[in-house]
């Protein structure tokens, strides 16, 4: 890709810091560097420099680095100015770069240029943002695997196998008069089954990667005063929710991000579900049901002294049919009773009993398999593309004896997978993806 625009942005986080970085990419950097610094720079060498305003006054001093394209992050000429990290001085320096012909970079524009110039594929470009946004060490390691190309290599391997299979099918279409059954001779059905099996394995790993990236949303529900806020505090390891003996203390949803074995988990404490005339509590209960609709798992907390009451059963019956539910009996420090059925858990949020088993059960219910070192980071759009590819492979199997349909389904499966790396991606999708990146990246 060639561009006539020089872009610039502050590449470090907003706020005060010891060092701040301004990044520029595009044509015209030689003239800008001469005007700003007053001399040429040696490629890939750190130079001490004074950054000057139009009247020659020094705006700041620091380090200048020049990376001539295509050997740069974006594949274009890139200049990085490392100065002091105060927001005012960085704004002054960026303003000077704009005066010298650059324009403000859009969100994700540097990464987008790297993608368009072939320095990264789309999955790797997304991994840059995911590495920055990682909410746990495991997520950061997985994002780094995707940035290194682990996910892309899996996808490319599948695409290559589909291309090989499509070549066999196209040969059958091109030479119908030949008395040769290309597909049977080449074991096309076996190859299709092998691709489908490999795709299933990639989906399983990508699903784990999405969980590391986005985390799981677990909503705590139940009647008032069963210990939801106490359990929230016990899982979080600190007092993030108010706990009293007064039923209805929690009037609104309280959210806390915790880590379970490196997996980000959003715990959502909610207002107790009951009939009430309190206007504020009613609003809290409405928000509880809204949180339930978006959750990955509902943890129904029950009082072990009372078991499953008719009111608890009414709550269970109102939950979405597709929402997994984990029943947990609390306050066993008061009863010591087993209670519940097979699959139920017993805890004491107050005394800390049974919490280790609960944490493992929560991870299991949201689909975590505990293999973070083998996981590459993934997004929902990746999972969608893989599922669509699976659907087309299933259709291809069903249409095996109808060669034209068989060939078309293979083509559609290939296109779906190619969307992951950007080999087959609309400009509109690119705009949406990169607009969610931070400025300067």
C-alpha cells in the first residue's frame, strides 16, 4: 500500500510519566526531521536531539529514532520521538509535527498500515491490541502467541488443505468426459474429514482464547440475605460489596474483576430477587434480570438451612433456558448439613469453607479447560468465522455427490477462514476492527 499522508500521534498512555513517545509514519519524514531536529538521522540508531519550534525555541529534548521503510512496524518510514512524559509538552511537540505536515492519526491507524503493507496479518494486528488490553498474565501470553503467528499458522494450514481439496474438485469439473474419478482416487472424503477434525480442534483452542481475552461474566442471584455479597467479597478477596443482616441491602449491581487460574472473571453481585414495594429496590431487581440476560453463568445462592424453596424454584424457572446454572448452598457453618443434590456445591462465604471447590466449578462451567500455555488469543469474530466454515464443511459432506455444490461449499469454507487473517475481508470490517484500537497504535 502506498499513502501520501504522514500521520502522527502520542503513542504513550495519557497522563504524566517519565517518558512520552510520539510516533510518525508516512512520506516526508526527512524534511520534517530536518525542520524539527536540524540534522539527518542514522537508521535504527538512538540520537539525542532537541526538538525545536518554528522560531528555533526548544520544545523538549530527548531521543529520536528513524526506521526507514519497509523495515519498520508500518512498512513505511517511521520516526519516534521520545521526550518527557508531561501531557503539555507532548501536546506542544505533536502540534509542531502537525505544523510540519503531519495529520492526527486515527485510532489503530499505525496497525492498519502495518496490515495493509503486509507486515502483519489481521489476526496478528488484533493481537497487538489484545496484548495491550490483556487482563491477566495468561491472556498476555496468549496474545503474544497470536502476535507471533500461532493462530494464523493454524488457519493458513487449514486454508492450504482446502485449496488442495478444491483443486481436486475443480479437476473433476473441468474434465467430466474423462473416465477418472478424481475424488475417490484422491480420498477426497477422507481429506474433508481430516480438515473438519482439525477445524474442530482449532475451534476448541480459539474458544479458550476468547475466554482469556474477554473473560467470563458470572452473575450471583438468589433471594435477599442468602449471602451473595459475602460470597462476592470472599471470591474477590476484599470488601467490594456492603454486607449487613438487613434483607435488600444490595440495591444495584456490583461488578468486580477477579482472576481464577489466570482467567479473567467478571463477578456481578445483584439485588435479591423478591417482590417489593420499594421503588429503588425494584429498579435494582430489574437490573438484576438485565445482567442475567448477558451472563455466561448464573450462580444461584441458596440458604442451606432452608434448601430449595418455592421462591428459589420460581427464580430457576424464570432463568433463560440457555443459561448454565450452578446451585450453591451457603451458610454451612451454621448447619453442617450436606443438603442439595449431586452437582450442587456447599460453601460458607463467611467462614471461607468450600471456596476452592467453588472456584474450580466456576471455571469448569464457563468452559475453561486449564491449558493456558497452549492457547492463542481469539475474538468472537474468529469463532464466528470458524463456525461458519464448519457449517460449509458439513454442507460439503452432504453434497459430496453433487460436485458443483460440493465445490461451492468448499469455496465458502475457505473464504470464511480467510476472513480471520484478512486475506478475504471487506473494507467495512477493517474499519470497525481498527477503530477499536487505541490512538498511536
